[in-house]
C-alpha cells in the first residue's frame, strides 16, 4: 500500500501546483492595477488624448504595478542613512576667479584593467542574461583630465570612460585628492557602453567590482595631480556649430519639395526632386544651423535632435606646448558594445571617443570629451559611409572595407574630430589638410558638412576673458521609480541613498560653470533630455507624450543665455525626463507599431530614471544657481 500512497501524494502535489499557478496569476493581475495607484501622481488625460497616450497610460499602470509589488515585498534595509541630519562628504561648492591669463594643465591615464585577459570583468551599458563578460580588447579606455584656473582657484574636470560615475564614486575620488588646494573637483562619465561596469547594474549578481573601482579611482587621482602640476598660462577660445533641433531645416525642405502624402505617390521623379532640393538646402543653410546633421539621431522622438558641436581650445603661451581641445556634443557611445551581425560586443573599447582623440593627437593637440544632454540621442553611424545607388554597391563596399562595429566607431570618431578641426579653418584649407580633406573621409555626412562650410563659411573662434565662476548645489531627488527603489534596497546600485520615512532620496549635485563672463555650462548629474536645456523636442505639448508643456524654466531660460551641457557630471542618476513626456511603459521595438499604432514611440528610458519629479527639482535648483527664480 505504501507505493500507491506515494503516487497519490505526488499526484496531489502536482494538482496543487497546477491550481496554484493560475490562481496566483489571477490574484497578481487583480492586484497589479491597485499597486500601480499607490503613491503615484494620477494625471487626468486631456480631452483630446491621442490613442497612443491612452494605450500607454493603461500599459503604465500594469508595468508600474508589477514593479511596485516587487518594491513593496522588499524590506527597507536598516543601514540606509536617515535623510534628516545627513551631511555629505567631500563636497566642493565652487567659487570665482579672474586674472591676466587662463592657466590649464592636461593629463590622462589608461584605466583598462591590466589583468583583463585572466580575470572576469563585466561590460557596463547593456543588460544581458547572463551578464556579458569582457573577453577582448579593441582599444583602450581612459580618464582624461584638465585643471583650469582664471586666477584664484583651481578647478578639475575629469572625463572617465565609463557607463557612469555615481556620486559615491565621485566622493571616493575627491577623498584621494583632498590634500590639494582645489576650488572644485568635477568627475564626469563619457557614457561608454564598452567599459567595465561601474554601477553593478550590468554585472553578475548586481554587485559592483570594488577592486576595479579602486584601480580606476587611483588612476583618476594620479591624473588629477599630473594635470595640476602641468598647468601653464595661455588663451581660451570657444567655437560652435549646429542648432538645438533641425525642425526649421526640415520645414523649409518640405515646403520646397512640395510632396503631399495624401495626393502624391512617391516615384523616381520625386527621388530626383528630393536630391535637387537637398542640394539647394546645402547651398543655403549656414553651418551654425546645420552642425552635425547626418551624425546624430534621436531614438526617443524620431527626427528631432540637437546638431550642436562645441569646441573649447586652449592655446598655451609656450609655443612648444601642446594645445588642448575640449569637444562637447550629445551622443551615446554605444556601438562597440552593441551586438550586430558577427560582432559579439564583448570588447573593451573607448568607442568613438578613442578615435576622436586619435585624429586630434595627429593634429598635435590633447583632447577631452564632455558628453551632452544625451537622453535618447545616439550617433547615426550611417553617416560614416558613402551614399549608394543600390544594395549591391553597399554590400561590395562593406566587403571591401571589412565593415563591423569596430570600423564604424573608428570612422565616426575620426569624422567628428575632422569636423571639429575644419569648422574654424579657412574653407580653402580644408581640402589641403590631410586630416580634414573629404577624400580621406568616406561619410556622406562629412562631405555634406564640408559643402556647407565651403558655401556658408567657417565659424570664428571667440576668445574668452580669463574669468571663471563655478557654483555647485547639493540636491536631493525623490526616487519614485519602483524599479530603481527595488534595486537600491537590494544594494544593486553603486549610489548613495537616504531614507525619508517611506521615501528613498538620491543625494546628488548640479552645477553652473561660467567662462569669460559670457559662456554658461550646466553640469548635470545624469542623462538629461535636451529640451530641459533649450526648450523644444519633448518639453513642448506638440511632441510630449502627455500633450502638455514642461511647466518649469529650461536651463537657458534661467541663465538668460544659450547654455552648454556637460552631462553625467558628478553623478549618474539615470535618465532625467520632463514630467510632460514621462510615461513608464516600455514596449520592445518589434512590438511598437502593432501595439501602439505608431513606430514613433520609445519610453525605455523611464525604466532607468529616478522618476517624473526629478526634472522639476533640477530646473528649480539650476534657476537658483543662475539667480533666476
């Protein structure tokens, strides 16, 4: 009888599991919408709400509901400090300085782990199951540093090839140089997606590699000391090309083209007219508007992206010393870490930044890169190849060049650096210089930009008076996103968090740097939406998913002038998105059209954002720094 009893017990267990699983799912599905309503700001839909918005709001309730259940089931750790009475360490509020000349020092260090071939390191920037190991090396990852002074006070600006440098890591680096007399220490990430994971998000078990961080921090501190020691007098210049959005360009283009979607049918004649109109636009458009057109894309809102390229150039008084060039534009350096074709995306690489530096070095100068307002902004690698009349011609070129992701990042970096050099050259010198000559660059985008430079003229550099002001403010951001709350509770994120009752706060910083009394630079702690700096794109009702404007001043409105943005600076708090365009419902690309009824929908960034209230906090904090309330 024993055997039948065991069979019966086994059968009953299996039956219980069969019944329990669907019952649990039913209970979970019933609880999810309720969970989504807890602690979330409920926003009434506008009367004319689009189908996309209505569908997305329903999806958001389910997605945030699941995340809130997960967050709610995870207890609040007792070792999270209480927000009341908490004082951060190693904070630099900034200061001012003015003198007879600028002083700048440059240094860099390789932060590729020396034992990468024998020890396991995980790639930061791509969520993979299992976590992606770095198995090869394409080139080097680095930290690049400038020490800058306009008289009193020395200010450090370091750019680390990393997915992100959290404020916790920033404070660790500051502690290592605490004996130096510095006015400010600013550490930014270039946001490379093919470096060692510095956050823990992308590593096995969600654990930060503390040994690697200690290595990278020591290298950064060493480079800071070398940059300070190398400071010398000289002049500082600024030049800029590009605009905040190409909307006006395409409005004029479409008016000239005259194609009507409802009455006209595209054919070879329209193809020919398209080419004619585009050639006219290249003749008529200034480089101040055109900028990096062809090299930038926006995955969040297709077709709307900044084409700005800013160049700060330091010319030392000593003719034997190297110039130093700081390049600033917005683009995710993700291609080396993206799986494509046979590319395994497991190679250590500084992505296009390494190859920008390669060409600038060939021109005899040092280089440092400051990423910009990068939320949704990607490099358009298609701009690095010629235009082809047929698919067969493209495949032949691809085979001849051996094109892979490594080819793309090298060509992209060298193209951008070539443009940075060419933008201030006399037009007749562009073709005469082997580094800028279009014959040495394959990209159709490069050739078009050179055409615009030759037609409209290159830009003039503005010399900046030796006058510097930097103000940095400590800010606390409520972490509303239940995904980030859950990860922070588990200790998965390499970030400082504080407890305020049931709320979790992220202590962070925002800064305002002013150079020469006429250039304002926002130092922002994450991946900011471009419209938060300049208005437009997804901060206006016509483009924002919630069909309303962002109700707070942009950085440029607060500063009273057009600002530059140094992103991921002094923290990696995630994506900072205006509440007017914040909607936490992610849909994979292959489902977007069928599920949302449009291809132009991308709200992945919300999953890695502190929440919808963060943009308001930073807008207000920056306004206070700029004395614009």
